[in-house]
């Protein structure tokens, strides 16, 4: 009975860190006094301590304390004792490499599959999918595998960006990149726009927030899906 | 005595494939009757044959014939017999995986270091650097390594894109991504804007085209460098 909160972004334009979802997070983590923060993705290269402090200041507003996973000598024990887990955004390659090196992929997967609430933003949401292959990040380090938690039956493209019709830039659009992924892979990909999140409860995964999301499936035209869409219909095996 | 033509993009807005550099390519490949095309990056998932045909039609205009490397039973022999090599753009992960699987990294490196002219666009330029870690592409397949040809003493970021001051998008800018690379790596990175290319001749690598390029070095502010800049001063070891 997984409990998931998978957000495209931590921050929307003009608001503070996590501000746009703070009431929903209070509800999602209700009853939880402390969460374990995974700072490995290090946005802009900040330290684990600096990053944990940013998360801590936001969660203080909803009376939840935050501990960084790097503060523990035994990180697997920390996961096994966690009331809730939050993985922040940054660089997905760095995040996944560190998770493998610390033997945390299976540890986190295990507790989340047993009901510990999991919250991710951006890179932390990307790894909730089957693989990290639809990340937008640069491969700044070489992880031992691209396979990730697979809490959901598809992949996420966070910060999904529609093509700009006025652009003269010839680099690939996001949609082209995802199409290239589907020439070689069959995993469905959900493009989550900034301001959208997925809520997973009682084995249902539902689109939340004010925006549509764009679903890409191999060999099919993309679909625009409205808030409250239930993604149980995705039956990729 | 390497001969290199490393272009940010194959195509600039409003022009046909390779059109903006065709006169320079005629000069670069002067005396060459046939070049070997590496179509592995498969932009938008097109086939090796389709991609080779696109390259062939452009090079016909300057009276150079094009053979796809996939047309040869023994690709290493094809490289060893090539008069010139062209690696087209597309997905860098796919390109690098295929080059390793076909044992072509060392084969191509060897002939280019012995004077066979090498032309790359986009992904084909990215791999001229020391590693593919500053690609913009999605990791749609898992290559055995991120190390690439290292024809030049630094890395390339092709299709370099300046931040859009009007954007409300919270995904990382290109500059932020390269900064994240430099928190963990010391290799200099040259952001090549669309319309720029590097010309390598007589152990000098020079910026060509009408635009400035942006050089990122670990721990230093970025530099804007004008056309005709000679990159010999980059002494990364």
C-alpha cells in the first residue's frame, strides 16, 4: 500500500521552496513528526547540509522536522526507521549513483512498498519511475545502472516543457527526446508540467494540481490528460 | 596531426542540412572523394539508411560521396580505409553505446590521430571531447562508459543556449547544468552556439563562425570568447 507524492518541481515561479504544495504536504504527511531527507542530488552543487537546511525550513512551517540521511552513520538503518522519506531535486545521475553506492535503492524501495510515505521533487520524482532514462539532467557522473525505484509503472519527465513555437533553436524539443526514447524502449512516459504532481494512495495514482499532463506511449500519439486522471490504466509490464 | 571540424549543429534555423557550412566543408575535405558516415545517433529515431541518405544528398553538392559505416561487414576495416569520417548528431548515449559495441572508439581515434579528417555535428561533436558528460541528450540507453574520443583537451556543449531572461521555467539553465558538472569534474567545457564550429589543424583548435563561444572552467567565471580564438591555452591534464 504505497503512499506517494511525486512533484514535477520543488518550486514554482514567484513562490518559495515547496510553498505551492505545503498544505497538501501537511495532509500527505499527517501524523508524521519527522521525515528523512535525501540530499544527494545537490542542485547547483550545494552541500548535503545546506540542502537539508533548505528542506528543514520549509517543513518547519507545517511542524514536521527534517533529518538529512547523511547525518546517520548507518543510512540503511535510518531508512528502516524512517516515518517518511523526501528526496529532493538536482542532478539525477548524481542522486542515482549515490543511492546505489550507499545500497539505498533496495532499502528505500522496501520501506515505501510497506507503506512509508515517499515524497519526491524533480530528480526525486524521476527515480520514482521504472528508470531514470527520461531525466533532463546532464550525465555529470556515471551511475552503475539507470534502473530506479519503480514505485509507479511508468517513467516521469519532470519539468515537462512544451515546444516554444517562436524558437529558432535547433536542439531537440522535449517531445523529440521522449520520442527517441520510445524508438528503443516501451515504458510509458508522463510529462509532468511544473505545478503538477502525482498522488499515490490505495494503489491508485492520480494527477493533481491545476495543469494537464502529457502522456507518451510507444507507437501512439501523445495524450493530454486532465487533473484527477487515474493512471491505473497504464499496464506496462 | 589531427584535422577536425567540430560543429555545434548540422542545421541552422531556416537553412537546409549542412547548408551554412558547405563551402567550409568543401575546403576542409578538399582532395577527399568519399567519406565514411557514422549514423548511429539516429536523430528522431530514423534508420541508418535514411540518415545516411540525408548526409549523402548534402555532400553530393560538393562532389563528395558518402558511405554509411553500417553498409560494411567489417566496420573497423571501413574506418581503417576511410579518407574522411563524419559523425552525425542525434542521441549521444545511443551513439556512444554503438561505437563501443562495434569496437570503433579506438579504431576511429587511431585514424584521426594519424591525420584522417574528422567532421562532427552535435552528438558527433560532443564525442570529440574527453567525455560525453556535457551532452544535452536523454539517457535513452546505457553506454559502457562516458569516455569519448578526446581529440580535443576539453569538453563540448553543443547547441549552447543562453538563459532566457523572460522564462518562468524552473528547470536548470544550461549554465547551471555545466556548473553542476564542475562541482565534480575539472574538464573545461566549451559552450558552442548554433552557427559556431571549431577547426582543428596543425595542432591548433580555432573558433569559427560569426558567434562568440562561452568557456566554462572549474572555479572560474565563464568567459565569452570571439571567433578566431585559439584554444591551445587550455591545458587540462
